[in-house]
């Protein structure tokens, strides 16, 4: 289990909630969703595959976008890098949260 500061956990939780409640609904159906205690969701994508989303998934997606291993616009990459540095998800909208979730799940942005 990864040890995180409270600020980092809150930042990742904010993006997790944004992705599940606003970002990924056009390509997935949420089967299970927990946002208290241990954040965990199970989604089914358009190919009927099940995926678990946790804060680790979100962190993995942020890192993949920030380090350039996942293709997104320069604007979005810079926005996510700045948000990650400051642990402030205020500028991370549903589009950014969607790309972060896809990067964490698939290692690339497939939808959108």
C-alpha cells in the first residue's frame, strides 16, 4: 500500500470523484462505487471488460500523462502537471479526469 500525505490523498480523491461522476460515463458503466474509507470503483467499458479504479489507478494515470508516455494535448499535460505539483485539482475538469482514468486503466487514451 502506498503511503500518501493527506493533501495528496485528497487530490487523488477529487480526481477519482470527478472521473466517476462526470468524466468516464460516456464509455463505461459503474458497477460499484465507493468514495468513503477506501476509494474503489468497478466499471464495465464498451467492450464489456471490467476494470477496478482506485487511487493507485488515478496516480498511475497522472504519472503517465505527466511523463509523456500517454499522448494528450500539451495544454492538458501542462494542466495535469501543475495540478499534481500543487495537489490542487481545482482546474482538473471532467475531460482531464477522463484522460487520467483512461491512462491509469489502459496506459493510453482510447475514448474521446
